[in-house]
């Protein structure tokens, strides 16, 4: 099962009592705040859940496995998620 933005809004609606439209706007706003922070180069930490961290990957040589042709892969930034210790322990109990 995949949790979608609509499912998140539906759960907010049930637990908090906001309308579905307000719940969707709230989830959109939270995602936008996180996206904006990451675009500025800031890390995002959600206590009890985990952290979203930016990592710089350097330039490297990659190889097409079919043709064996080497190409240069340019440097880039990626977002990495690290679950919190609390959540990691909960996941590993099950």
C-alpha cells in the first residue's frame, strides 16, 4: 500500500477535524516548507520521524552495462532520508 497526499489529507481530516480541502492545503503547505528548506540547502529534521539531509555527489564515470561505453556523470545534489533512532527501534520490533 502506498500513502498518498490525498490519504494524508484524509487522515488529517479524521483526526483533527479540518475539512478535506483544509487538510489538503495543510499537507501541501508542510511539503512546501520542507521543499523550500531543502532547496535553500537546509536540512529538515522531524523529531520522532527522521531527517532529510542534502548530500553532494561528485563527478564520476559510469558505464552502460549493455555497451560497456563509459560516460561522465556530472556532480549533483541528492536528498537522503535518515529515520530517527526512536522510529528505527519501532520498525525493527516488528
